[in-house]
């Protein structure tokens, strides 16, 4: 009995090694020009069949594949959203810069128009005689008086 068990174990080990060697040859044949060492061509179907992968394995991997697909989908949408936000940020920065320049221009124009000399020139041009520059220098009031 012990001899039969040992013989079965060595046979299964030899079969496993033979299958492993066959898998290696088939995988190597995929990366060569489609022919094995013996000159016969192998297809991807034969390689997958030699790996002992059946339909159950694929069905067991469906949750993992769905998770990977979900991750890819989230990455793509996140990237698209980030690009849209960057574009919007750049547009808003350009708008702020434009309004800042407009504000500076208006402020400069207002400062120029409200200078005393410009106001006097405008009043003279309009013929207004009620306002005139002071002829006497200003005087100070001391608190002791």
C-alpha cells in the first residue's frame, strides 16, 4: 500500500511538472513568432486551456473586475472634473485681472478729475464766478486766545 501511495505521488508530481513545463513553453511561444520549438503554432485558447482555467474562475473574478472597472471610471471622472475646475479657475483669474485693471483706470481718472487745478479750469470754462481761489493765506487759531 505504501508503495502504491508513493508511486501515485511521484506520478502526480511528474504530471504537475510536465504541465508546468508545457505552460512555460506555451507562454514563451506567445512572445515568439507564434511557433513552439517543435515548429507547431499555438493559439491563446490553447495556452488558456493548458492553464486549467475554466468558466468558474472567470465568474469568481467578476467582482474584482467590476471593482477595477469602477476604480478606472472614478479616476477618469475625477480627472475630467479637475480639468474643468482648472479651466474655470483660469477664466476667473483672467476676469479678476481685467476688473482690477478697469478699477485702477477709473481710480486714476477720478484722481485726475478731482484735483483742485482741474476743477478750477472746468469752472472757468463754464463761466462760474461764484467760486474763486483764496487770495488770503489761511490763518491758525491758537487755543490761548
